[in-house]
């Protein structure tokens, strides 16, 4: 009797293991696959450390760009940089800029025509730190923005020469860019109104 | 003059600090500058352009850094993709 009960328990245990093996192994495989995906959370990722790094990066960005640019980034989440600033043919005393870039953190630069909002190209560029001090080569988001800003305003040709050029829409959703350009217009109008009001209040 | 380096998981890191008008400190700055370039970093100085707009100025040698610059920022060189 005891022997029969033990045998039954063993059979039940073996069947349970066999039934559970499928879903468990699938779950383990899925977990391993997720860890190996590009952009997945790297080993040793510390959200607190990353947050502190991002706060420092934001402070550094703020100390480098114009006040209006900082407000643009803080409120809209991207920066606009005029293109061809050093090109005498493109500037030629004209106040209109032939083209400009939108800088998003950890996304390609988007080049567009300000007057028509036509998208021209995407420039895929990043700044990988191969020393990987904490396991990742990725700069904090605001450092990535600052690196793009400083390189674009300092030596546009050099940065664009290092980037991979693609047609618009390959990595950045064009509808989102159009929405962001519309938001930028609205933001600039509101800012101009605020500046006028402040000016009229302080005028004698 | 301060040398700052952007770093993953850290934000900026102070690499060196010195007065370029003091000979010994200038040499330390030159050595630190060279070391970062050898590590594959790009270097830039935040400046104000005529008219007041701020912008970056890329530098490839210590001699190109304006003497009155407060900061030189090092960051990993750009790569496509």
C-alpha cells in the first residue's frame, strides 16, 4: 500500500515537472532574449545613479546654451539649431535660415526647412564611450543633446560627416516631427507675447 | 580653466583645473588635453558668438583654446548609426 502511494506520488511529480518545463523554459528563454536586445537594460544598471547623472547633464547643458534654448528643451524636449551658420553662401546677410536641425536625446538629428517645415534628412549619430565606466557606452540624455549641440554649432560639417544620413521617416516618425514643429511655433509665439508684455510693463 | 568630460552613468567629470598663465599648470592642462585626444575624445569650448548667441567651438589642440575660456568639454567622438 505504502509502495503504491510512493509510486503514485513519484509519477505525479514527474508529470508535473514535465508539464511545467515548457512554460518555464519559454519564460527563461524570453528573459535571456530580452536582456540581449539592443537598448535593453544593461547589466549593472542603477536607476538612481542614472538619474543623478542626468541631473548633472541637465545642469551642464543649461550652463552652455542660451536661456531660450534651455527653455525650449525643458518645455518641449528637444532643441532647434540653425544650419549653415558659418556658410557665407547660405547666410549672405539674409535673416532667413535655409535649414535647421531638431536635436532629440538619443535619436537622429532631423534636418528641415523652417519656412515650409519640409523634412530633408535624418542624421544618425551618437557618442559612444567605449570605456563603458558603468557597463554602458551611452551618455546621459542631456549630455547626448549637449554633444550634438556643441558639435553642430562648433563644426557642423565635421558632425554631419561622421553621421549616417537617411531619408526622413526612417527612424523618427515624420508626423511626430511635424507636431513638434507646430509645438515649437506655438511656443515661440507665446514666448514673444510674454516678452512684449514684460517689455510694456517695464517701459516708462 | 576647467577640463570636463561627459561620462555615461556619471554626468560630467572634472579632469583637470588650472591657470594657463602659470607655466606648471599650463603644462598639466596640455598633458590632460593630449591624453583625452589620445583616448579618442572630441574637445569643445562653449562660447558666446558676436550678438550674444551661445555656441560651441571645436578645438583640436590646446593652442586653439581661448586663453580666457573657463571650460573645455570633452566628449566621445561622433559615430554614425
